[in-house]
C-alpha cells in the first residue's frame, strides 16, 4: 500500500468516525437540546463537511496538487478533532455543573424534610405508616 493510499484510508476512517459521533450526538439530543446546542451541532456539521470536502479534493488531486491539498486536508481534520474535543469537554463541564445544582437542591429538600420530622414527629410517623399501608395495598 502506498503512503498516499494509507493516508487517504486514515482520513476516510477519521471522517467516518466523526460522522458517526455527530449522528449519535444529534440522535441523543434531538428535541431535548436548546437553540445553543442546535447551533453547536450545526457548527460541528459544517466543520465535518469541510473535512469531507478536503478529503474528496485530496482523493482526486493530481501528483502536483497532492502536497498542497494534503496540507489543507490535514488542517481541516485537525480543526475537526479540535471542534469535537472542545464540544465534548464543554458538555462534560455543563453536566458537572448541572449535577452539582441537582445535588444542592436535593440536600436542601432533605434538610426541609428532616426539619419537618423533628418538629412533627408524631405526624411524621402516622404519615409514614399511612403511606406504607397504602403502598402495601397497591402492590398487593
């Protein structure tokens, strides 16, 4: 296998990998993501399309055009990788922030319930017994 053929095969593999990743991301977030994510998906799609165009031009390049086109394709694929890495990093950070907010809210609510139980122990026991009885009847 020639060096150029191997390079083209590697680019094609990368292109397929990122196309699949973008499809999976879009399928997962379809209808759930806000306008900001839609813009990010569009930007990732544009970068992916540019990399695909670079691959196509490089594949059909003549011997004299090969090296300049290879530089363009290499740059496009580096931008593609960087864009996906940035998206995944940003998404992970946003998930951590939201998880922290949810954890804080859950702790607040747990404190409220614990405070109520401390202030009203008899009511709490009767309420728990009543709910237990109802759940037992429903599940029976």
